[in-house]
C-alpha cells in the first residue's frame, strides 16, 4: 500500500510539472554582449535587499535592435536571489551610437516599472527577457517596439508581459504607446492553469497607421479546457501617439489583419499543455 501511495504521489507531481513549460532558470553565465560599452568602469556595487550586504551586480543582455542611426540594447542589472528566490533587478533600454572606436552609449531609459510581475517592489522577480524590433509608418517614421517579459519564482509559474512603443526624437526615445499585461500566465496546483496571450499587428486601417491587439484567454481546470472569446483593440496614430479607438468595426478589422504585420514577442511565456496559443 505504501508503494502504491508513493507511486500516485510521484504521478501527480509529474502532471503538475507537465501542465506548463519549465520556467527559465537564472544563471550568472548569461550573455555579456555590450557590457563593456554600457559599463566601461565596471558594474556597480548594490545592496542586497535580503541580507543588507553589498554585492557586485550581475549584467544580463536580453535583446538588441536599431532605430534610425542608433543601436538599442535591452538589458538588466541586479542581484540574483539565493536558493532560487526572486532577485532585485533594474531594466534598461540604452541608445548607442557607432563612433570611430566602437559603440558609445548616448542615452538610456529605465523600464523596470513595466515588468508586470514582482513580489515586493518593482524589479523583484526571478528572471526577465524581451524582444526589440522596429517598423516604419507613413512618411517613413520609425517606431521602436519593446516586448518585456518577467517571471516569478515558485511553482505557480506566474509570468507576464508588457509591450512598449517609442519614437526617436534627437537622442531621446519618446513613448507613443504602452500596452500593459498583454500576456499573463499562472498555475494553481497541478490541475488548474490560466493564460492570457496576445498577438499584435501593425499596418494601416482605413489608410491610417494603426496597431491591432488580439487577445485570448485560456483556462484549464482538471481535464476541462475553456477558451474565451478573443478581444480586439484598435489604436490609431495621431499627433505623435497611438490612441485607443472606441467601438471599432470588428468585421472590418478581421478583414485587414491578414494584410498587417505581426510583431515578434518573447517566446518565454509558459504555455499550458494542450492549448495552441500561437
């Protein structure tokens, strides 16, 4: 009887793990790309919020791209949590210019507050990742898109994403749209999981530069799966920002989405087994 009980317990534990993809582990041996450019004098010492001691911060390169003549780098610095716990991080987007001696940082903005998951304060999470890309609108104006993803420690695999859009003005990045909580994922025990995932399209709607967001929610309770009706939002570009359009004609949007471009986003959001979210 004892052997059967242990077998059943192991089987339940396996099912709990199998309901979602394993969350990415944080390791110190991450990519050091651009570190010497961003920290020519070395990484700063930071105070460990858990122990109160000073520690050398850890650099993590996440993604890079370009806007105009500049390069852009998404990265974080911070202190990794001990024993698999959440750490404390700051997330930045840097603007780089190519000179005679190589890349030089000309500006950076902090994006920590836009990582949608944290435990105590913004930046208190296990790991983060992201995607950086750009696209052109009418009159060849470039827009920079940044997808931020974060995950917390623990068996719940709580994670989420935010999408941000910027335009370049001189050496400054001006925010033109913030889409919060475009992806969410969580798991409660081995039998219940929930995902909110989005696809983001850019192009023209009725000859206006636009962004269309198509979001779907999936839930799984035991063996039952539930898929909510997709929600569609339309944003039109005007006077330097994207504005939400109230009561868009959904029948028209369904026709033009096929002619728009889907933006790449982080692949790190866990997906529940059995759901096809892509």
